[in-house]
C-alpha cells in the first residue's frame, strides 16, 4: 500500500471510529498503550441512518434504574462492587472521499456502543490496579449486542445491561484476586494514592444534535477541491475526505450521576504527494475541523490552501536536503501549537505520572520553572471559540461525568499541575474534568483546548529579527524557520529515552541577511526539559490548530492555540522517508469532461 493510501486508510478508520492508532498530528503514537480498566464493550452497527436511539424512551432513566437494580443486587456477595457505571455512545457519521475531481466513496453509518465500568474493592485498591505485564494484562472483552437493542425497546436495553454487568462482575472478581496477590508480593510500594477518586454527582441532559449533512453538496465540494490536483503535472497522488459526526453519550453511575451530551464534529482532510528527483516522497496536507459544516466549507480558504499545497510541493521537489544541525530556530504559530501539544501536553496528562512504568520526568519539577516566566499554559474545554474559530477540544462533561474546567498547568513559567481523570496520582487526588476516551477504552487524563499565553508577546517581524541576532551571536551560517508541521511523537514510557520527534514539512534556512531558502528531509528532535529551557520569546500572532489525537484511551478531538516562538537552540536530523521510482504511466489527459462518480449506488 502506498504512502498516501496508508494515510487515507488511517484517516478513514479514525473518522469512522475504527481502532486505528494515529496521534493528533497524524503520525504513529509511540507512547505505551496499556489498558488500566477491565471493561466490556458492546457494539452494533445499523444499516439504517439517522434513527435516534429510543426515540420514545427515557434512556437515562432506563439505564439508571437497571444500574441501581444490579448494583444493589450484587451487594450481598462477599466481594461486592463499590462502583458501577454505564456509558452508551451513539455515533452518527457520513463520509465522502474523492481525488482528482472524482468521488470514490460515500458512506452513512449509525453505530452504538456500551461501555461497562465495574470496580470491586475500594477507592484505595481495586481490580483496575495496574499490574506488571508478567502478572497479566487487564481483562477486556468485545461482545455483540442483540439487534433488538436498536429499536424502541427498553426491555432489550435492560436485558443487555444485566447480561454484560454480570460478565463484568465475574471478570472483576478474577482480576481483583490477582491484584491483591501482586500487592502482597510487592517490595517497597511506597506511597500510592489509590485507584479511583470520588467526584461530585452530576445531573445534566441536553437534546440530541442532528447531523447537518448533504452528501450531494459535499461530493460537489470534494470534486471542486481536488480538481486542481488533476490539473497539476507534478502531483503523484491526492485525496480529500470530509466527515460529519454526531457523538451522543448517555452516562450513569452508582453515585447518582446522570449525564447526556451530544457533540458534533466536522472534519475536512486534504493531502497530496509528489516525488523529488531522488525519489523522496513529499506530502502536504491540511485539516479543517469545526463543530459545524460552515466551519470547514469556506470555499475560498480551502481552494487557496489547495493552491498553496501544489505550489509548496513544486518547490519542495527541487529543495536541497538538510544535514544534521543545531542552532537557533523560529516556530510559526501553527508549528508551535503542534510542538506544545506533543512535547508538553502529553507529559502533563496525569496518568503518565502514576507508576514505575511511566516516565516521571515532570513530577519532580512541580513548583519549579520549566518555561520562561512570560509563558502561561492552561487547558480549558469550556471555551468554544477563539478569534472567530470553533475549538475542537471543547466539551461540557468528560467521559466520567465530571464537568470540564480550566486547568493551569504552567503559570508564569512554573509547573503547577496536571490534567486529571478520576485516577489519582501523588499530590493530585481529584479529577479536573479531563477523563476522556473513545469507545472500548478506559477513561484517562487527556488534553482538551490547550492555550499558550505570552505576557509580553512581540510582533512576528521582531521575533524574526531576534532570530537573526541569535544567528550572528552564535556564529552560525543560518538558523531555521519551521513554517508548518504535519506530525510528531513523544516517548513517555519508562525505559525509553525522554525524547520527542516533530515532523516538519515546510522548513526554511534563515540567513543572516534575512533571506530564506526552502529545504526538505528534516526532523526536529530533542529532550523536552532541555528544549523548554531554550525557549526565549513568543509573538502575538496566535493561531488555532485542531485535530484528532490518539493515545491509550483512543481518539479524542483537541485544539491548540499558540503564538510563534523563538528557541535559542534546537537539533535536527535527517528524516527517514519513503523513496520510489517516479510513476510510469501518465494520468488521464483530463478529468474535466469525465466527472465519473465511482461510488456504489447503495451508498448514494
């Protein structure tokens, strides 16, 4: 499978809630995946489209009543559960895929999932307690749901909840026995804050949002957006995917929480590739993400982006390769958003500071300076707009029924806290509304809307002048300007280097006379704390970057808002890349008079 096809397949899997593993910037995430919560997943996909779950039933009431019956009935057993929750997720999605002015696929999907989280023991120690791999992995099952659950039948829902609760209890008992045995054998456990924390009871219910999707109109736009690629002689492959997705969640638990939320997501993803003379595959991609179709279908903006992609690829084909280099660099606001998401954001997710299997590189820096004193970093899922742009990482309640709120992780350069789910860590015992997940995953601490604020931001031009000053001071022949970044990964597990690798796509050499030269084949690498210490200044040109981020709890939507930043010293290395011979057959002479729709008739 070609480079582009691999990425298209991955994007399709993400957008249709498959089990793909791509991080927020579109690359393989190398953080260790470790499920901490034994749970049951129930899944059923319907061929019909747009049907609302139990249109005539109070789903929350049915779920809550059955939960109370099951929870109460299990209290008579020697090891009764102390916590039980159900979460039903209904995912309504439509997707249109095209390339070179042709529509390749249309799909309509309605999927429903049930997650059961049952805990035996106590808040201090329960069946979800992490075990070393030699002691066995958490139990996780995937079960088919009866078709009758998809119609207006409260009895079918009750029966399914009862059946899978019974299985979850049996599995929890088995694992709790292993947990107790492992804890007894452990040497020098030290202070452990517990496996779960209490949370306020939440009561909230909103109306189900209906999907706003016109497949024929979307198909017309995809044809228009991809047609310029067919007209360019240098484009090897191209694709555009637009997906509208409404995720509605019903959540109840044994503490009394009853929450229903409905979240819309619309994503337009476009990518094209070419090849340099040496066979290096070069790609450019753009993602438009919003909570409404209007937020992604700005024809002028999209077509300008497509035109820029073609121009960039044309220029990249003849751009020289870069040798390994260390020196000063400037990151654009977009590149800085990806940088902070990958390098800082994933390291302040609380569950990464919990056990000996985690890289605890930040825990010892609480109360210490890690960024310039002019920098403040916080996360806030309650903010829905910034500078007229919709934020992808906004939500009202997380997947554990805790209200999302602002969390200051760095204040005036000093590390102050972590993003928390209901899994406690040393010094942070309560959730701050960042327990997030996709279906069939445990809820873990995850990012939402990341804001990087600089108290004395300067203009972009002043920042560029400061870069040139540093080039001269350090006696370097040039510095680097990272204009756009497409992906990255961050190593956060113990036993691995505490390092990151950011994948830029538009990089320029900046010379002392302020001239620029486009280069290719470079990775931005380093260790987080060292790189943080080299950040000097930030501009006032804030931009919004939004994507789907993948980690141990699945894909979740996120946004980053950051300005351009100057780093006094960075390190780059030659990037690994796919290389192949140029295409042999030329493309069709023109697709203008042959707008063939290759979509199967059933999907139209």
